[in-house]
C-alpha cells in the first residue's frame, strides 16, 4: 500500500469512527441545518461564514433558521460538537469540508459561480493531503471538475491522490415539517472511486439514506432535473390558468378534480410567479451550459418566460377589477400586498414574486403597503434594493381604512383573510386561499 492509499484509508477509517472534523462553509438555510445534523451524528462540526450577525446569533444560542430549533443549536454548541467562526484559516483543521454557498444568476441570467470559486480559493490556502471537499450548492454539470478542481490543484496537490472531491446537492425545503436534513435521501458522488467511497461513507453516517450515482456530473444533473421538472410544470398550470380564465373556468377546481386520478397525474398549482433559491434560478444553469453543446433548451426557456410574466398578469387583473368594480384607476389606488415571502409560513424572500409585484404596482402609480407576519421589514436584496426599509403594516380595522384593494401574494396561515375581505372593497387572490378556507366573499377575484 503506497502513501496515497494510506491517506485515503486513514480518512475513510476516521469517517467511519466519527473522528473526522467537519467544516461547513455557509451557515444559511442549507449550511446550518447540515451542521446540526453532522454534529448530532457524532462528528465535530465547525461552521464558517462571513456574516457577523450570524456569528453573534450563534454565540447567543439564537437560531435564525426555522429548521434549526434553538434547543438543538444550544445543545450541540454546549456539548462542543458545533462552533462557528469567520476565521477561514481554520479550514486546515477540517478533514471534510462541505460548501453550502449561493449560486445565483447575473443580471443577464447567466450562472454566477463567484461564491463557489472564491470559497475554493479560501480552501486552497490551507488545503492539505487527506481532506475531502464536497460541494452542495446547485450548479451546472461539470462544475466540480471544471471549476473547483483546477482551483484546488493550483498549489500542487492532486485530486484523487492527495485530496478528494465530491458533490452532493442540497434538497432542503424551507417550511416543510415532514422532512429534515437527516431524513431527506442524499444523492452523492465523488471524483473517482476513492472519493465516491468517502462521500458515501460520510453522508451515510449523517443521513438515513444515500443515493450513490456514477459521477459528479450526474449528481449535478440530478438537482437541476428536479427543479426543471417543477419549473416546467408550474409554467404549464400558469398558462392553463390564463386560458381557462378567459373561458370562464376555474383552474383550481380543474386541478382538484384532476388530482383524484390515482395514476398518470401529479398536481401543480399556479401562482403570482416563482420564488425561492432553486426553481427560478436552477433551470437557467442548464440552459446556459447547453449552449456549449449547441443544443437549445426551448422548453425550459419558455417555462421561464411564462413564470416570469405572471406578476404582470396579476397587476393587470387587479387594474381591470378596480376599474370594472369601482371605476378607479390603479394609479389612484392604495393597495395592500398580503405576503412578501416566496412561500407560506416562512420568512424567506429570495426571488419572491411579491417583490416584483410591489415594484410593478409602484411603477403603475399605486400607493403600496404590505403585511407579512414573518417579515417586519424588507431587507436589502440584489435586485430590489430600492424597496429596502419598507415595513409591514398591522392588520386591524384602523390600519385597513383607506385601502382600495388587497392582493394575496403569499397565503400565510396566520392572516385573517375573512376580516380583510369584510373591510376592503376588493381582494385579488392569487393562491386560492379563500376557496380553500371556505370563505365566501363576493368581492374576491382570482388571478
């Protein structure tokens, strides 16, 4: 057995014995739950992040991620199994490093892998033989081999011989209480046989089910396929909504009836647009990469166009309803936007269509306020910095006076929709919340 085989065998043995120290870079909605899962499995976990607010919160035992109960955070911190730092020079202490950083799009809807590349440069400064580096961020097929590997090898160490590379896409679903990191099956792959064995062993020790695939490109494609599937099907029902609306048919009633078929159909639901970190972004990673092979992805790009157009449809529907029912122009109306988060019962506004709705309403001259029980104030965002600082208004008889209409953009359970419909002249419902809640109101219009 040569020295490189010894290094690989030692790391695999350390993983199996839970002696490996694990670093998680990026302590957001993916990284922090992963760190807790790793720590609870018996490993020592170190979280790395550049955000000082996260460091302060963790030190105080305060969780900023719904999926991580504060009792769990405090228990793992108190037991010494988890700590957090902004000192990236400590990456050299870690035997395994999981990268959980954002992979957004540029303004031209092209992949922005700057976070991944910069993270790899940080790792490269302390990279040593015997380390396993795993990317969890969603990206195009080939990123692990074509972007990460060259950066990490710049110092002379060779992947597959001195250190090991893997890919395992995150599958978090914020707000979903039926699954947590440890119970979501984990797709895993390594760059070579040794890396594959290590990635499988590591994740097999922290989650209930691992799904090994043949290579990192396949694993990268799995995550894109999952989200392309959702984006395309949501676009389909959004387009059907427009067609059926013109025909006087309720798309929600159609879906409810169609889903009674026990085979051959899976329900997807329309809305005011797509939100979240994955579905509005991931498909465009594939469309971008496909250009390298001279293959157009017309189906995916069309789905993106349909979903992106939905906020404007909602605004047009609102303007029509105001004019028809109350003879009032949108430019002279005061509008209450209900829900700013991209999905119900979470405080996450990444890529939220509500922000685009607010922007369009302001462009049309409307006076716009919002209510969201999970977001007291709009934080700074990449595309909607001009909305920063707007605060959620209360919902009570006094505060509702003067509004001409409300738009249900996010169907949070904590909102009293019946009271809103009683006090406002018009409500535009993009989530079918009134029908689902059994609230009958003549002034509710679906959009």
